[in-house]
C-alpha cells in the first residue's frame, strides 16, 4: 500500500557534535595535567631508570575522528536529511604495536576503529499525519596500518653500563600505509523523489581499500617505561560505492584522527 506525503515548511534537527577545536583544547589540557604530575625533582627523576634499553612497546588510544565527508553521498545526505557533515564525527579507539629500530626510528603498527550513528528526518517532507519521516545513518571505519616514526630526540640514553634513562618529552613525525575497511548504511523510511511515495529500506555500501597517512605528535614520559601519547594523523582513502549506492561518485574516506593514550615500553 502506498503512502503519500505532503510538503511542509522546512524543518531541521540539531544534534550534539564535537569540533576539532574543542578536542584540540581537550588534548592540550590533558597534556598540561600530565606535565604537572610529571614535574618532579631531579633527584626523584634519576630513580626513574630502566635496567635495559626498551626494544618494543604496546599502546592504547582514544580520541575523535573528523572525516572530510567531501563526496556526493554526504552532500545528498546533508542536503535532504537533518544532518550536518560534523554529525559524522565519531569517537575513535586504537591500539599500537611498535618496535625500536634505532634510537631515532621506530616501526609501528596501528589498528583503529570509529563508528558514528545519527538519527535524522527529511528536511522538506512529512507524512499525511504530519509525522516526520525518520531514518538512521551509520558510518564505520577500521584502518590497519604499518608505518615509520621518526623521533626528533632519542627516547632515552644509557647511563653507565646497566641503566637507561628515558627522555621526558619526545616529539615525532610518522608516515605509513595500510588497509581500510568501511561501511556506510542508512535504515528507516525514505521518499521516492519521482512519485513522492514513502518506503522503508536498508541501504548499504561497504568495502575495503588502501589508505595512506601522515602524522605527528609528542610522547611524554610519566613513569619509567610509561608514556602519555598525543597523536595527530591525517589519512587519505576513497572507494567506489556499491550495492545500494551504485551510481554515486567515490565515497570520501579521508579525515583527521586526534587521539591521546598510554604506551608501555619493554
């Protein structure tokens, strides 16, 4: 049975979202907090040594992913539905596994995951009972990458024959490549633009594609083999849309990741 719609005055919904500026300020506050915690006397600092030079590390991060969302499917979604491109911003979670190649170069493997889910309604249409026509849009990304990190100063230095003293602050840059799995999906009620009928549907496009990234950041030694990690990365990727979105131009999967976390060296 067909449902017909009427065209009301344009409506919009407002959803909470985080801006890059807000998160940069948050990371800076975290940095200041750990700087104050780590501001101990020189005598105490001398005790924070290891009995060996670290060769590898594992880390866990959390932060925000800010996708560029600069392609046709995002333009259509934000034009017709009560969504903004900033609604695709999402919390991201990641883990790192690194190996110290020299005192300035490290090999690092990263796994990250982000998932945004936003409810919306059509901006220009409601049904005959004046109810909104609603749907949910999900956008997921999971990149797995390998890269090289260059340290502007060594992570530490040997003191005597058996001890290793970590550097307090270690700024770095990085670059790498890998593979990105993604999914863009919409579920709910939609409008047929040619007949103005309302229909229910689950629309999906997913796949995997190569990705590249450049990054920079700083590691702050907070206790012996533990570092606070503040990290910025920009990644590039795009892919042809498939399944229910055939005909759209390639989906833009690029964006910024701002994260903070803890790394343990061993």
